[in-house]
C-alpha cells in the first residue's frame, strides 16, 4: 500500500490534508485530518470496476457546514446520552445537549469537527495514516485530558482497518466510532433498499420516542430487526412502517447486541449488493453496532448527487448508546491511566 497527501483546505490557520491510501489491488480510500473523515472509498464490483461507495462532499468547505457526520470519527461518546449527563465517582457532569435534552455524537463540537495531527507511519513495511488528538480536560464538559490515536490502514486484502487508542489522566467516558455512510452500488445510486444485510446479533436494544435505548434487551426473532440471516434492507423499511420501533427511529436507527467475545475482531455484519456484486464485511471488538439507514438524509453530495432518505446505511461499531443510564449495558467508563483500544475492519469484495 502507498499513501500520498495533498492540501485540501484551511481552517483557523490550520492546513487540512487529504490522504490517498491505495493498495496493490487498486482500491483507494481518501481520508482527511479534519474529523478523520473518510471522504471517499473506491471498491471494485464483480467485473473489477471501481466506484466510490461512501457518501460525502467534493470540497472541504462543505464539511465545515452542518452535515450528518459523513465518514467522521465520532467522540468522545458516540451516539446518544440521555439528558446530556452522567455521573462518575459520585460526581455529576452536565454535558452540552445538541439533540433536544440529550447529547448526540460528542456534543456541539465533537471529534468530527477537530483538526487532528497526522502522519504517515510504516510498520512491518506497511504504510498507515495515524491521526492524533488531545482532547483537553472538560472539553464539552467531559473530565480528563484524553489522548486519542486513530490509525487507518488499507490492506492488500481490501480491508480498511481502523485502530482506536485512548488514554485519560482522569476517569472519563469514551466511546469512539466511525460514521461512514455506505451505498455499495455507488454513492450516487439512489436508495439502499436492494442491499441485503446480515447482523450477527440475536438481540437489540429498543428505543424510546427520543431514540434512546430504554434499557430493555429484546430478541430480534419475529421482528423487523431479525437480520440473523441475509435479508433485504428495504423489506423492513417499506413493509414495517407501522412497527412502533420503526416509527420511533423513522426507520432503522438501533443498536444491536453482537454475539462476539470482544477479545479479537469478529464478524459483526455483512452487506451484499446484488446489482454490483460488492459486499462488505464488518469485524469488530466492540459489543454493539448501530444500524442506521440514513432516515433524515437531504444533502447535495459529491458530483451533485442528491442524497435523499435511505441513500446510504451506517454500521457504527460501539458501546451501547445511553449506557451510562443502564448499568447492565457494557460500560464506556475509561479509568485514569488505562488504555481504551478497539479495532474495526471493513472488508470489501465482490461475487
């Protein structure tokens, strides 16, 4: 694999670089050091034709405006925190709310809007893009100076590997993910109704009308959330609109409880596009994955593409949302001096 970079823009007197990661198979990922955003991802179809399969924008300026977190690193805490608050060691922390009374994806200025230091590193002869950010104590009212490193590697097996590390000098809360929107037919190909999906989960966490997990862990069997075997995404979106959970999420916007050990990356999900033959497998060490079907998309994207409702899907590996309110959920608390580490792999192929 080889990595090149070019100047993509400037913000607050800081240079923004766009890095191109290209493997020996010709697959290419473009990632910038603003928000660690995956700007594009070109993957081959069954005939070997490359196409960009992630939603996003052509210009850096478009990413500085409000948008639905296209391709970004999310932190400190991905997904939702009820009442934008939590308590650690009997100390109450009131965060910034940015979705009603709750916090979504790290607050008003999350990691998706930060300029990360960046460098190309070589390990065992393989190049990777390493991004680093020091989140200061009480940024967005989270305790602790949090030193974060996210490393992107594109393997010759068409795997985009995202390796997350973080260390804090105080007990804090950390839950990092990536918010890429995928359309395996191509970013400009319309809806993802025909995509087929498998999620390695027999249970999910139902939500309230505010899209907050209620604390219940429910079996997927007999519900629109049963993706234990490959099933068309559009079937649930189009045929199960009257399901209460589908109404609450305006489609799929739910956390699935993965049947994985967390000790090493294990298969969490697979998406297949019968039109192009492309498939994507997701491997992770995290206990959950948020399946989101772009229910509120309304953007003008790359090449003037219209990104409308259900134009892309997200599989965000994570600790469960709202886990600080439900102690039986896996805990996102990171103790001072301990190492937060997880790996997520998006592996691409065609058949």
